[in-house]
């Protein structure tokens, strides 16, 4: 997965850089660097994104991230 696809998928979940970063315990700047291709996207971030897409749940608290659209 490249940064452009990662960003599109994050936006589909209606999560800001800050919100996504907070959910995976990373600074929004790191997420932005993955999305712009400055840094490679770590496997754990891809797994988290996929998990959010499947369940729409925060893995640490198991509550809905946001209301599904």
C-alpha cells in the first residue's frame, strides 16, 4: 500500500491525521510522513487501518471510532 491509498482509506473512515495518530499512539506528523511517502508505512499501521475498516472499532477500547456513514 502506498501513502496515497493509505490516506484515502483513512479519510474514508472520516478520521483526521490527529485522530488516527491518537488511535495508534503516534504523532500526526508521523502519519503525514507515511502518507506523503517521506517514510515507509509500518506494517502495524496498515494492520490497524484494515482492522478499523473491518470493525470500525478502536482496538484499545473496543468502542466505535465514529458513527458509520
